[in-house]
C-alpha cells in the first residue's frame, strides 16, 4: 500500500473526439452520432466508488453542455471538475486569439451543469508546448491555478522534452501557475511516457505499475490519465490507418482491470486537493 497521494484523471470526451478519429468524424457530424460516454463513465464511477478513490474529471465543454447530469453526478461523488477545453481543438488551432472564448465557453457549461468554476486545465492532446506557451498567460489571467497539459517527453505531436517531470511552477508576466505533468519514467537519460492513456493499454502493465511504485517510493506524486472510451470495447471500429487503430483500439478490454489494480495499490485524490495539501499552488490566486 502506498503512502503518498497521487491523481488519476479522466478526459471526459466521446470516442469520436480522439485525434486519431478526426477524419472519420468531422465536427459538423458530432450531434448526429449516438453518445457512448455512459459506457465508460458508468464503469469509471463504479470503480472509483468501490475503491473509495476520488479523481479529477477534465470535461470538454461540448460534453458538459450535452450531459449536465453526468457533471452533477461526478460533483456529487466528490470528484474534481476541471476543463479540457470546449471542443477538443489543438491549442495551435484555437490560437492565442481564440483561447479566451474557448475557456470561457467551457467554464460556462461546467458552471451551468452545477460544477464550481474550474481551476485546472488540460489542453486537447497535450498540445501545450513551447510553441503554445502563451496559453499559460491566458490561464493565469482567467484564474486557473494548475495545468496538466505539458508532457515532458519526445513525441511527434506534442511534448516539451527538457521540462521538469514533477510538479513545478510556471511563471509568466501576469503571475504563476502550477504544472502537474502526467507521469513519465526516467530511463537511459530520457523520460518515457508512463502516465496512462494509450500507454496504459499498449505497454506491459508491469511497466506502468512499476513506474508508479518508483514515483511513490520517491515521494513524487504521479498524474495518471485515462479516457472513458478506453473502457468501451464495443465502440464502432473505424477504418483508420494501422497506427491509429493500434493506439485507439488495442487492449480496450484490459483498461478496467488495469485501472482497478492501480486503485487497489495506490491512493488517489483530485489534483486540486493534492496540490493544496502539498502547498504547491501559486500564492495569491
Ligand atoms: Zn482529450
């Protein structure tokens, strides 16, 4: 049994919001596609309840508008509600001009559904990189206290390879914000992704568990992330390129067991609570 608290987070979005499914599901079609969100969220909420764990739920504003009862259910179960942006656009597509309205629209959807105003943010597909560093200015200005969008790894789409892999403070002109990046594991002088999502399904489970054990023993809180659609082995299979199919469909039937094992072994609390307990939030917010 572990001693320190970690955070398990869920990016609350539909299977058709994933980046690898983009060409199959154009934005204009979304409202015509039957929702499968409950398939994953029912399993997630039951697992968390059974293991007395509380999580951070990064909701898309688009999802919160259409499923306010689900937002409410997460609030009532003691989970933290945070923002995953409005409609899963990458930060460099939203652009510096568009980010404020994207954040605001999401805040409004969450508050209208009955959640407190979010103070945590995760960009779609971890697209907060050196190229979109301006996002921190906007987050600070809008009162966000932490971000979980930087992935300190090398990756073709995202990543900030030299970034501090633990909890750190990012300072910008308007103030400061805490960064709580997803878990990585140092090996061979590099950081490897070990924080969940596809990696939780694609890598041998022992690698993920070991990475968390190492973080736990070193007293470093880990941030884990999973998507509801990763619990949904019966979702429609689309003809996508082989690399996307691997990333999106492989081992969907193993997600629940792996998450349950993590919940048994480690202690999880919402990110905001964890950061407050560790006095890791910026002062004066
Ligand atoms: Zn997402």
